[in-house]
C-alpha cells in the first residue's frame, strides 16, 4: 500500500444487515473512498447505485481489480474464510465479520495465512466500541472492587423476521444463536476481564423441528484466574419485543452491571456510579468508531485493536460449547 496517498481505498463484499452498517460507517470517514461493493443480490446493488456513485459487482473477485487497501468481508459465515484467503493472497488488508470461519480449524488457518502474507486482519467484534462497554472496562481496570468472583450474562432478543435462510442452514452458518450472537458476548467477556476460558459445560437446543441450528443455550465457563461465568442466550419470536443483553460482574467488594445499549452501573460499599449509554447519536456509531480505528491502524502500521487471535479465542469457546452440548460433559480448552 502506498502510504504517500491521503485516501484509503475500501471495498465491501456482502451487503446484508452488517454489510450495510459497515458501508455507512466507512462513508462517514473523510480519508476513505469506497471503490466498489459486491453482493450476489442484484436488487441490493440496484438500490445502492441509486444512493451512491461507486461501482457494484455480483462477484467479490471483481473488487480485486480496484487496487484496494482494505476489503470488508461481511458475507454469510460460509464464505468468510475463502474470501479472506483470496484477499490476503493479494496483500489486501481485511476487516472481517465474526466468526471469521465456520469452525476453529479454518479460523486458525485464516489467521496464520494473513500473518504469513503480512496482512492486517481486523475482526468485527464491534460491540467493544460501545461507550458503556468501554466505561465498564475502565472501572474493571481500576481494580477497586477486589477479586472478580462471578459473572452472569443474559441475552434474550427477538429473532429477525423474516429470518435470512442462511442463518438456519448449518452448512452456511456453522451454528445458531451461539455462533451468530453469543460469540459477541464471549469475546467481550474475555476482553473485559482479561482472561481465557479453560473449561465449558453447556446445553444447546431448538424450539421446533424447523430449526436446523440452536436458538437457545445455557452455558457455564471456568476462567484461568478462578472466575466462574454463566451465559443464558435465546431468540424468542413469541414473547420478546425488545432485547436484553445484560452482564453482572460480581467482585469481592462490589458489583458492576453492564446492560448493552442502556447503561453500566458500579456499586461498592462506599460508592455508586452510573454511566448511561449515549442517546441522540447514530444507533450504529460503534461501526463508525471501529472503521475509524481500523483505518488508523492501517495508516500507522499498527496491530488492530481486535485481531485474528481474538477470533480464535472466541471460536475455541464456541467449539467447546457445541462439543459439551453434544456429549453432555465438561470440555477443557487448551491454549
């Protein structure tokens, strides 16, 4: 990449819900130029051609003729790995959606391949950029509450309607609510408490026979520094109108409660604080913050804040969840 240029050339492949958020985020940056986008859905491309003036393609490989500095990969999970490999072979930096591959083996191979090609991989665990999450990290780093004993997380949210077909296809998604949604919580927890999960006990299930992947799960995790954590996650069409994504961090001398998109609260014997999530801002501001941070890493030749190793860490837990549920036993994780 010629760093004498003032503008970073970006291409985006995959224009579903996440891809469109990435597109808006990068168009918010002054030092970025969207060179082209790709998606097999011609209707999506036609709508974008009306709104924007960049080039559209139905094949991602056509983007490789545009001298890109960054390729944003936000396709169904099945295609993440191969597109990442193809981009790395051409020396194009990649900002890739989680989980980066269908399984741990492919994820590990992709991270190694990007390293071998000297390509910077950023991974879109975008919720780390939320202000209430960063405030929680700040409070934890102060270490005023003593040893972290327990965490418990509840994620309950409505299933997307209509549900994209690939999300209910194991060969396209690799899994259900764990792979698509809970993986965000797993990444965020490991980062917030600065620890690795060493064992998992879990049970996954489905609501009915039409579900080909899990849409609820209950999990227990043991971390290397002694923290015990639980996660309950579910999509629910019938009951839930809003979303709940809430984690309690229980310390020896107090507690922090993080409610994504709402607040973070800090309670000790002698202090109580509350940080409210930003209001009257773009609801997807975290995508813009992520895009800006990743572009700056490319310009300044720095390792991305969230990289391939983070993806591997989360995928190890995901694999252990599925294995534990399958064999009804506790699974140890090796590092």
